[in-house]
C-alpha cells in the first residue's frame, strides 16, 4: 500500500468521523474569529490615530489664526499667551503614536496592556496612567478578544490530539496490526504516513488562514516578511507537536493510554510549565508596585517647589552646563521667568531615574523568561508571534523610550527659548509643530 493509498484511506476515515470533523471546524471558526479580532483592533487603532491627527490639525489651524489676527489666544482664556514658548508648545498638541502593524491580525500580544498614543508636554512621563492599562488574560478572554495566536498555541495541539489519538492503538486493540504489516510491509511507515496526512491537512489549513488574515489587513503590501515568518513559526510549532504525538503513538497500544499521555503532555507544556516558570520568576523578582515612582511623583517633585532660586539654578547648571549663561543679575531675573519649566525639567530627571530602575527590573524578568525557552516552548512561540506583530513587550519599551526623547526635547526647547526671551510668532509656532515631532 503506497503513501497515496494511505492518504486516501485516512481522508475517508476523517470525513466519516463526525467528532474529528466537528473539532476541525471549531478550530477553523475560532481561528477566523481570532483573525477578525486582530483585524478589528488594527482598524480601530488606525481610525483613532487618524481622528486624533484631524483634531490636532484643526487646533493648530485655529492657533495660526490667532497669530495672523495679532491675538495672544482665545478671548475666553486671557491667561493663555501663544507668544510664549510654554503656551505655544503646549497648544501645538504634540503626540507620539505607536502605529499598529498590519501583522496585528495574527497576534494582539500586549497591545491591550499599554497605550498606543501619548500626548507630549513638559509634565508627561512614560509611566503615566494612560500608558499602562493592565489587562489580565482571563479578562481578555471574558470580553471576547481571542486572537489567532491563541488558537495556534492552545487549540491547535488539542485538535491534533483529537485527530491522532486512536491511530494505531485502535488497530492494536482489534489485533489488526499483523494484517496491516502484511499489506504495508512496515507498521511504522503506515503510522508515519497517517500522521503526516493530518499534519499536511493542518498545514494546508494554517496557510489558508494566514492568507485570509493577510487579506484582512493587507499584510502582503505592508509587511510581507511578517507573513512568511508567521508561516514558518506556525508550521514549526505544528510539527513540534506532531513529533511528540507520533512518538506517543508509536509506543502506545491502547487508546486510553495514548489519550492520557497526550492530554498530560498538553497540560504540562501549555499550562503547568508556563505557570511554574512564572511563579519562579515572581519569587525571584517580585512584582514591582512602582512605589519608588509614586513616591518620586508625589514627594520628591513636590519638594522642588521649596528650593531657593540659587539652588534651582545650580541644579539646572548641572543638567545644562552650557545653555543657561549670563551675568548673576541676568540669571536672577531670568530664573523667575523659567521657574515653571525648571520644575518640570528637574522633575523629569527624577522620574527618569525611577523609571530606569523599573525598566531594568522588568528586563531582568524578561531575561529569566528567555532562560526558560528550552523547556518552555509555548512561551517561546508566543513571544515570537508577538514580536512579528510588533505587540511584544520590547516593542512597547522602545515606544516608551521614543516618548521620553520627545519629552526631553520639548522641555529643553521651552526652557532654552524662555531663557532667551524668544517671542513666538506664526513662523516660530509652525517651526515648533515640526521640530517637536521630528523622528516621530
């Protein structure tokens, strides 16, 4: 009996098994649902960014009309003076966006745990409440945000188990193996061919699902390499489980024994090992409650307001040794004009120090997670999928670093221009709107 004959036999066996067909269709439905969830998140974020940009443009056009009319700002807000660097930059509405990847259709990763845009001003920080909106996995499932990577990581091994659980063991229980050996000359070849049939069936299904997802968000045009990498890791994951199940089937002689072994391996690799690894990491590096950051925000920054002008100038000279030049008399006069920005500059440095500590602590945890990849394959593949969709922790850390660069730039621009007594007109305002978003 050749491989093709075995494949045809297995196809008939598959279509005549309502239980296996139903399991296969449920997997496809769950995968399509996950793809649509990812596509919906991608489209909603694009729409939100576009909406914010429209509001920004409207506000900037309104501000330009004030300059053209020779007005300092809205008449109902007499305290606003667009001729000063502080108000000109504040009302320029500078935002940093994390543009969603079209590969988000495959894995939403940590995209719902962190904000994807941030308004930049001199008081902003990368740990503001709008940047860290933590959502646990059970909550994500409860609100129906199942993604495609979840179907691959957890449901695909279950489906493969259902398709393979009774192969060989059913024939062994009915004493048909001797007859099969006469017909095929090798029971091992017969078993391998049947397993390969289901691997090819799922392989074909995954390819179709990935293509369908790519069409939802135009992955081929935007990020074609993400499709091929997603395909590679998906098929690698499929064959990883196929090899494990094949080895169980090769030695197993009873359906119940094989099923229990497969279920045990699935529970071990998808739930128990990740849970133990997470618990071990939590014990080694407890959850950071950000108390240092809270204390810095509340106490240390508040203490800045009690500093004398001379001490304040001294601290600024340490930060910007070449910028705040002038005679003692000039510096005494100018410090009164830049106090508001000076407080934000010093506060920013305090918060950056605390944030660096938090990020370093998180990086140690991530290193420990990576150290478990050898015996924690599900988490390895999950992180691979997240990186491909730009929804990994590292992607959001980079996003926070870019935000911090823009905060630093805005603080310095306002501080130095205020120190120099710059009068902001229409030309300078337009310069601000462009300069503050460079490399954004």
